[in-house]
């Protein structure tokens, strides 16, 4: 796998990780605890196939014990507002057409990929490259049988609502969009080119990531997902390390308040050398893997 494809795979996987089945998953779970507070850390996948069973065993027991669910974001009910915010942040301000930012070969590949996935590249000529990059990271998944409505976060939110649990967010939708909108143009072009180049191998590469998630193998998942970011420290800081550091500080502060929290974030953030657990260790806070 090339660095570019690995980088694209990390970005897509961190926000849109997928799983295939039929299978019973046993994903990893950690616990941070003091005298009167327990915080469970669980890595999520955002879209799934119907055959995958994951909400059982230790994960289910930890969730049931918790009084608060904490997610990366809590999507507002007004989907049109989200789309509007994304479109405003994605519009190019320099007047350069998107296709003109690409080399001739990359332009031809990009336009062919958009056509193949039923997306009008002509309609996005006034947008920055991260926008179609994200769209192409998502569009093929439905054809492969993956469903957003079966994602881990949606299931947890629905279960929290049924049981009267509080739901909180670590970030806003606008913040998450801003992670991409704020990337330098060269990295946005690199992301788009990498996404296009990786489309033929998307199902295979995601399949490997998810096998590690389902088997509860965070070391292997982290190595696969995060090693490509080592070559791009600025991107790593924006998408991974900086956010993990912020969340570790949130956990440290939350330990001052009694209760039990189930914190569910993208699985890549709980794996690898720059994981949330690593950031917590630097703050003197111990995490413990919860075993079945």
C-alpha cells in the first residue's frame, strides 16, 4: 500500500470505518477509573453491514452501567443546516476551478471516478478538493452493502434514548468539517488524489482494518491506520494527535465529577503510538483494558 493510499485510508476510516460479516465482533474496550468515577473508552465504526453483531458482552455491560454517553459529535436534527455549513466551508475563495488544481492524469482519473459513482464533478468545480475527496470516500460504500443507519454511534444514541441516558459531544459538526477545510491546499489535493487512487482497493483495505477491530487487536489496527500519518506531521496533528490530546484533557477533567461514562470515538483514536491512552499516560492517568 503506498503512503498516499494509506493516508487516504486513514482519513476515510477514521470518520467512516466499515465492517463486513456475518460475524460476531469482540472489539477492544478500556477503562479509566478513580474512587468515584469510571470512564469506558470504546472505539467505534461509523457504518456497518447488517450481519455484524457487536453490542453484547463486555461492551453492552459497560454501556448499561453508564449514566452518560459521550460521542465525538452529536448530529443535530436539522440535516439541511449541516449540509449548508459544509457547502459554505467547502467553497473555494480564490476562484480557481477544482479541476485546474489537478495534474492532467489526476484530473482524468478524478472525473472518471466521480462519473462512476454518480456524482457531478462539474457541479463541484467551485469547491475545494477535500469536499469531493470526502464524497468519494463515502459514495462506494452503499454499493458494497454498508449502511450509515447501522453505525455504532447511531445504535448507541438510540439505546441511550431508550434508557434515559445523557448524551454529550466532544466536538461540533462545524469543528469536524473544519479539520478538512483548514488543510493547506497541497494536502487537500493530495487527499483527493489518494482517495481516487485507492477506490479500487477500498473494500479490501477496509476489510483488513475491520478484521482487527472485530478481533479486538488495536495494535495491528493502529499500525495499519496511523503509520502513514508519520510522514505528514502537520496532518497528523490536525486529525489525530491534537484531538487525542484534547480528549485526554477532557477525560482528566471529567474524572473530577462522580459517575460512569461510556465514551465512544473512532477506533483509530484508541490505537497506535499517539492514541488517547498514550496521551492519558503522559498526564499520569492509567487505562486498563477490559477483558471478557
